[in-house]
C-alpha cells in the first residue's frame, strides 16, 4: 500500500519545483524530501518527476499521481477539519495569517492580550503577503484587506482601513507640488506589487498620477513606507500606520472618478472550524479589538479637498 506521507512529500516537490523549497514548506531536511520521493517512485516502479534547469517537472505518470494525490489530500484535510471542529477545549494552537503591516501594527497587539483571559490558547501569527489557504490548513484564521470569494469560507467585515497619499518633506522640496490635472509629471511613485493582500490603493495611485514614473514596486507595505520616508516618491499608505510616521506628510488631493481608497478589514475562517471554541474565542477577540480602533483605522477625511502640500 502507498504511504500517504510519501504522497505528501511528492506533492510538495511538484508544487515547489525544488527539493529545498519543498523541505522548507514541510519543515524537514532536504535529504528527507529526496528520500521520501525516491521511496514513492520505487514503490510505484515509475519515475514521477524529471529534473530540469527550471526545477522538477512531473512526468506523464507524475501528472496522474498528482491528480489522485490532491484528491486524497482534500479528503484528509476535510476529515481533519471536521475532527478539529468537535474539539471543545479552550486550549491549543490557533494559526492566524495576515499581511506584514496588519500583523505588526494591529493583530500582534490584539493577540498579545488574548493570553490574559485564555492562557491555554497558543497563537501562531504568520505575516505573509500571500493569502494562505484556510482550506489547506495553512492557517485557521485570516485577516485580509479584500473580500475572498471561496465558497467554503465564512467572512465577516469587522472594520475599514483608510489610505492616504504621503511623501517626505525632502521629496516635496525636490519635486514640487502635484499637478494632478496634468497627471503629476516629474514625480516618482512607490507602488505595491499585484496579487498581495493590501494592494487596494495601486489602481487609485495610477489614476492620480498617470504621468509619474514608477520608481519602486514592493510586496511589503512597510518597505513602501520606509522608502517614502527616505524621499523615494509618493506612496499610498494605510493611514493608521503612516499618520504616526514623523518623516511623512499626508497630502490632500482633489476628487477623482474614484475616491481615495479604503479597504474593508475582513475576518475569515473555514466553515468547518468556526465553532471550534479556541478559534471562536480568537475570532471574537480580534473583532472586538478592531472595532474598538475604528476611529484610528478610518480617520475623518478633511472637508478641504484641494491640494495642500504639507497638510497633516
């Protein structure tokens, strides 16, 4: 009979295209991954992966095994979620994922207070620009700045996070005021890469300054903020973080077809786990914390909408 663990190691290599990346995702040594892959190929009597300059690529047999293995994996994960959902203890591990900025500035302070009423719940906070899969049990809870669409997730909007347009004083002294009517020629932009959790503002910034030059792109909101502080360009940043950065000036801008963006703060859990007591308590704790910070997360927008370089 096939060993499910061997299939799990095979799937990791097929998905990551390398032994080292697969080992990292599985938290094991690279030699262990190679040994388990060889064990599976020996038991089946067929090569499943070919090594190419671009990494490991499934053979025809490997493609078929991968399809079957993913079905087995889905069933195993479903069973695991159902069993965990019946756990009645207010104890154990809860894995929470969100973007780096949300983690360090919002969720870490929140969950740092959870141990007082619930000392037996252990939190694993996973900052990641990529949205980890709750269905694949990469995490139990996700806090996102855009609404997911998967049918097996339970989603609740618990707040709103406003963005603003920022630059350093040195940058504005060098590049001057923003000529929004002409598309902001001569200015530099710091933008977020596509496909990350808090890239809501990217399209708005492109609309505001179509003639500006993109000087930097990053998957990290914190990196964009740091670059703006050093005079790297204009950046659309989360106000609850950027408003308290002394090196930045928030600019007010005229209305566009789309307003200065804000993003819903979405709390997400898999439907099979939402009633697990330790997960339920963590969800409620995050909800109460975020709602209590509503004024900081979405500050009142000034009535004056004319460009005011140096407005704070």
